[in-house]
C-alpha cells in the first residue's frame, strides 16, 4: 500500500471511531493486503486520534494472524456509568484480566525474560473489554480489515484490583453474570491457556517494532467467555471465580 492509501483508510476508520458510526469495508487500494498493511493503517489511526495509547489488547498469533491493537487512554474507564457506543440497543463486552505496568518495560538490547515481565506487572484488575466495530456487520470483515480497525476494541472498563499471583494462575475462571432477572453461569477458560502467554509475546512483538510497554499502560490478553451482550442503564455484576466481583453500569455515548 502507498502512504496515501494508508492515510485515506486511516482517515475513514478514525472518523467512524470518533462518531460511533459504521461503514462499508475498506475497498480497492485502501484495503489491507498483508499484516504489515493492516498494522500501518492501525498506527495511522492512532496518529489521527490525538489520544495516547493507554494499553494494548493481544492474543497469541495464529499462523499469520497477528493479534495486537491499541487501547486509547480516553476510552479506559474506572467508574459507572461507563459510556459506550451501543449496537441494536445493546452493550457488547468481553470478560478479561487487565495487567498494569506502572513502571513500563523500557526498550533494551537484551530480551526480557518471562520472570522479568511478570515482575514488572504491578497490578491486576478484573476488566471488561468494550467491543465495537467500525464496519457494518455484514459482510463479516476479513481479519486484516479487523486488524486495521483495532480488533473491535472501543475501550476498557477497569474493575477492582485482585490478588496478583492468583490472577497469574487463572487459566480457568468460573463466571457468574447477574443483570436484572438474568443469571448466567459460564465456564470461563482463557483462550491461550496461560493468561500471561500473550503478554510475553506482545512485549517481544512491540520491541521488534521499536515500541515498548510504557509506564501506566494496561494489557489484556483474551476473553474468558467470548462476547457477552448486556443491557444499558442497568447494573450488572460479574463474578470471576474466587478472584472477585466486578459491578458496572453502561450508558449510551
């Protein structure tokens, strides 16, 4: 892709992100053909938004699928009501653990060990990733278009801090969701098995690109139960096994 095509694609996606609108897939010369194309568009969107990168979502790569996208600082929330873009009157979230690096992981020549990365995690919080796409639901976006758009992220709700070592070991989490008369029990399983494994990968991936996990950034590594659909303007509680409970309420942006 040419720089002008990358910028044109980024302008379209950034405008939709800011306005909460959805549109057609990127077409013709503006459609990413490779992971590098998609990441270049993603990076260009970040440059247009005038917003700091407050964290990252990531997952283990699957063949040629790179699972990494920024979470913008102004979209990370800690209080209710949490503002979200609604689709068909509903909120879409993914239950996650959020790993906070108060001191960051500065770039250096020597690779970080897993133990060093774990030691740099100062806090772990229960969290809900806020889900939205800048594309219309149909046709389903190809992966590279989704990667260019930030992998359906519209922000993050940080819940209570939990015990760090217990969170590190949380490969499985029994989830209990309550909202109004709805009560649902979910067998939560981390998609990577080890909730820290994608984080180790992300640090190396960013370092190869000359980027670092910066002080204060938060990293999420995968949903324990896919996407959950919730009602706005109604308190919801979600228990994460023995780790703790998150309470939230969402309002339309």
